[in-house]
């Protein structure tokens, strides 16, 4: 299928700038979308977001500073990390693959979510195991990999500078990202990396905000392709694909 608005990217300067990602992103208007877009102050769909309430002890400027990178990416959980298109691949082909992938994949429910610290940042993470989420992420990493251009040496060096285990470095070399498969943990990012004191103070505020939804499971019914026009630009939702079938 030739997708309306899809450009034949995959070669030249534009391809070097343009990036894509496969994300699990809530639908506008549901409780998870309302919470995440309200907190970040931005929606990747380009629609108006709920107003952030007044939060005692946390000013708007402080929250904006603590979420600047997370806001750039949009509220999501990563399934296939951002990548540039491999030479000879097109955006339209990528969307075709995503449509077929979603057609074969069944819906499931995430366990209830809670605010947790992961590697210095805060996120909403499932409170229990989710084999379905792990399988979905692994299938996305494998299934979309033929569309991924190999990362440059500067990107690899930046990843390694964070301090990787031997296993994470192996995954980085093979899949272009160190936190996949057995190193994967599904999470909806809420902040950038924060100092311990500020992180704990912000966690307490986020837990209070999230408390009305703390007992709710979340239905996963779609995957999304996000795009970024150039480094430093915000990611936007390109297409959403409903999950329709059975994994296989």
C-alpha cells in the first residue's frame, strides 16, 4: 500500500536526519494518555492536552526542566528504539510492515502501573510480569530490524559512555540498542535523569497524581510508528495500527 503522505525516504541527506520508532502509545482521551500528556505538557498527536494542575512544591518551570527530553519523544513505551531507515528502504514499506505486524498480533492487558525509578529517571512500569509485552517488544525488535540502518560510531560511543554490561554491549552491537530482549523493561517515561533528592520529591508528587488509576489494568490495542524529522526535533505520531489477530 502507498500510504498517503508517506515520503520515499531511505537514501540521501533526508534519511540521515529522519528517524522512526515503534512505540506503545495510549490513545488520546484514555486515562493513561490524559495523565502522560498532562504531565509532559505535550501530545505527539499534535492535539490540545489537559491542563496540568497546580502542584504544591513543584513549579511549572521545574517540571518542564525535568521533562524536556521526555517531552521531545512524546508519552510512550518503547518497543523498537528510534532508528534511521536502511538504504533502499522507504517509509511506505515500513508502514506496510507495521500494518501486517499489527494484523497478526492480538490485544492484551498490562498489569496495573506504578511510578518507579529506572536508571535515574521516573516512569510508569507494570507492577507484575507481562510476558505478552515482553514478547511484543522482542517481536518488534526482530521484525523491524531489516529497516534499521546501522548506528554510527559516535552513537555507539555515546551509548557505551553510559556504562554498559558485557551483555548490553553485545545487544548494542547486534541490535543497535542495549536494552532489548532480556535487558528490556517496559516503561512509560515521565522524566529525564534527575538527582536523587529531586527525583524522590517528584516521585511523591507523581504517585499522588497517579493514585486514582493505580488499581487499573491498561488494555494494549495498538502499536504506533513515530517519526522525528531531525535530531533535536520532537517526535510525532505518524500512524497507529490496531492489533487485530493472533501472535504468530
